C-alpha cells in the first residue's frame, strides 16, 4: 500500500509539473507572438510627448518651468496670447529632451487668422533669444486669412518655412484639426512633411543641397540657423491662438 501511495504521489507531481510547464510554454509563446507583432507594426517605439493631461515633457524656452498662457483643454494644449504681453516677452515652448533623427506625429489647429510653427534642432542657449534663430520651422497657419500666406508658397501651412513650399494645399479650415507627420533623418540626409495624409514637402538635410536652400532664404546670414543636428523640438508663440494634441515621437 505504501509503495502504491508513493507511486500515485509521484504521478500527481509529474502530471502537475507537466501541466504547469505547458502553461508556461503557452504564455511564453503568446508573449513572443506579441513581441513579433510589435516589431511588425512599430508599436512600442513611439514616445508620448503630450498625452493630453500634463506638460511634463515641455517647458518654456530658456526656462525650466512651463511657459505661461498654455492651457490643457479637452486633451489638447492650447496657447492663448496675453492681452497685456510685456515688451519682448515670448511664450515659446520646447521639449525637455533633445532629438536627432526622428518621426514627429501630432495634430494642430489654428484660430481664424492665426500663425504658429513647429521647430526642430533648437539649440537652447542664451546666445539665441528665440527658438527660430537655430531651429528650422514647419509652418502652422490659417492659409485663408493670415497675410503671411500671401508672401509666397514657402510661407504657407506645411512649408519648410521660407525654403520649401508645399506641393499642394491640403490644410483644413481654421478651427479644424490637421494631422501632421514630420520626418527628420540626418542619417539619410533627408526630411519630409505629411499633412492630412498627403506628402507635401520633401527636403535635403546636412549637405550641400541644404546649404543652398539656407543660402537662398532669409536665414542666409543667421550664424546658428540649422547648425544643430541634435536639438530640442519647439512650438511657437506667434501671438495667436493655436492648439496641439496627440504629440508623439519615434527616434530613427
């Protein structure tokens, strides 16, 4: 009887162990399938820069605190220019981290007649009073009402400001959201802008073609403009109401 009892115990433990191992193998297989799916879809590579609830990844340019007059409303960050702005005061914001090659994805919305911009490659240094002194800009604009839209296509929404014009105007009317994806790839020396699902701008980077674009623009004599492949990303205070949401970045 003792021998039979011992045998039954061994069989139970063996069966239980096999069952537990099978369960672990199944969990491992599921996990590996999830990882494979993530590699295919690119999920998990995006870093959230603004999740609709906090400014943790942002701050004022040349200051460690978040700039005034930016509010969070219905999952978006909204800039309201002050009516009593101190002379020379700006409320531009930048990321806390610096980036080199990346894909930036976000949505933007302008009020009627509004102007703003998205910068990259910003060198945060007191030598430069404004982000645009170093950072190239992708234009954010109400093409229908803001006078800058009449200053040539390179000043219209989606343009690489004052350098490369959008191939077509695919912007939505003021008050509506525009989806924007900006690729800056210094490894491949090229960048592009996709606005509302349409690639409207392509441009060279960090080569003789880039230098030619700068030389033929208003930035030709700006000592720091476009010189920093690694820098902050910025959103512009241009004195108008503008909003951004769903901001994320993927490093390349």
